[in-house]
C-alpha cells in the first residue's frame, strides 16, 4: 500500500509528520511505499533525527507550502508546487493509494475536489469524523468541508456515512440521525426540516432528529449535519475532553488521598483518555472525492500522524470509494425521493 504524506502540513511540520511516518513504517508491514512530500533538506534532517533509513520512503520535493492564512481556492491555483497539491497529484496519477495532510483543511478539500473530482452521484465532499460513546462509535459528517451545504448534500452524506460505518467500523445496518435542536419531527430550522423530509423518504434506516446529548446517551451510528455545525461541534468536544482531564488532574493533586485513589484507577483513566484522544483517532476521511484523502488535526503529534496514515490504509483496504459508488447507484435507482 502506497501513501502520500504532506510533510509540510501542520503546526509542527515537518517534525511531527516525519516522525509519525517513521512510526507508521515501523508498525505497518502493509505499507510498501511512503511518499514524503515537501522541502527535501528539512525532511532529510528530520529522518536523520529519528534515525529512520527505511527503503520504503521516497521524498518528493515541493517548493511551496500553503499557509493557514491562504485562501483555499487561490492556494490551489497560485501554489501549484505546494506540498498538498503535489501530494494530491500522486494520488491522481495512481502512484499513491491515499494522501494524508495535517495542513490547511480548506486547501486539502479544494485540491482534492479540483484534481481528483467527485465520485458519481456526489455533489459535495464531506469530512467524516469518528466520535466514541460508551457502546459504539458514530460517524459525524460533515465536520467542516462544506459549511454552506444544501439539503441534498446531507442526504448524500447519510449514504456515504452509512457506507463508512458498515465497511470500516463493521456495523451491518447503521442507523442515521439528523443533528437538530429537538427530537420531535417539527423541531429545527427550515434547512433541517427539509433534510428531515428527504431522509424520511429515502429508505435509509433513519431514526429521526438527534439532539446534542443524544449523541452520547442514545447513539446512532451515523450523524449528519452541515459543515459549519459539525466543525463547531468537533472542536467543542475536543476542547471539553482536554479541559475535563486538566480539571481532574488539578483536583487530584490537591489531596494525597485523592492522588492515591487516582493511582489505583490509573488504568481506567488511561483507557478513557485514549478513547477520547484526537491522537488515537488520527485523522478524518474526506468522503466523496475520487481518491482516499485523510485530513488530520493541525496540531497533530507524531502519534496522531501515524494513526492518520493508519486511517488511510483502512479506507483503501476496505474499498470505501467503490462501495460508495455502488451504494449511490443503488440508492438513486431505488429511492422514492429520487
């Protein structure tokens, strides 16, 4: 399996990205080639730092980097030799099976959509992010690719999210919920009400509206929303998880008896921390483009970069895109909404 890595994308690139690539090569035997795309001298310096001399690495030089302040569309047009554009070109040419980037999300979405094009039946790509609950994992889509979605886009997200849940997470008949402000059919704004109608008539296993607390207490397997709402929710949940562990640590160190109790429960704390850790999740899949694209957090650690590469490998291995194409064809043939 061949993965292209945007080595210059992210707050701590290329250091964390190259180190994560080295960890992935050490752990995943199925990796036959890892393209590290970016400034060659800097990448070589990082490989030397982590003492990585793996023959499966190929450095692909790119002279430009998309900065966080750059406009997404303009960056694709004006920075044709940026690390993200060159990495996407490797997937387009068939040299790589997937791409991973922790850089500018908008640029990654724009470059992938423009260069790779969309899958048949898909009008907008969506970022699928995994969230843990006590009993399962659910896919939230869209987590930020398309902040100005139309109702039809969310219907397509439901199909794509269901495919990912079924083939990657292993849920045979994933249920779908629409994120809204109330569980009643009449709740929501005009946008969500229109989406609700489309989903109800779609033939998908649609549970109905789900509220914020339903996501973790009465979980469905696929949650859909427009990218603006999804991105706010994703970042809010990440911040809350981090804050809770910080608060907990501050309280535990105040009292030796609490600290002793915490030592006894160390295993439980570690399990929960790993469950909600963005490092463990690695990255999110951009569903809908004709190629596997993994978008990692800008502040990705080396561990997060390694796991983002793993997510890309899983998506390739489970043939997510062929399944989406197949399901969209079946959906449009059979859905009474169409």
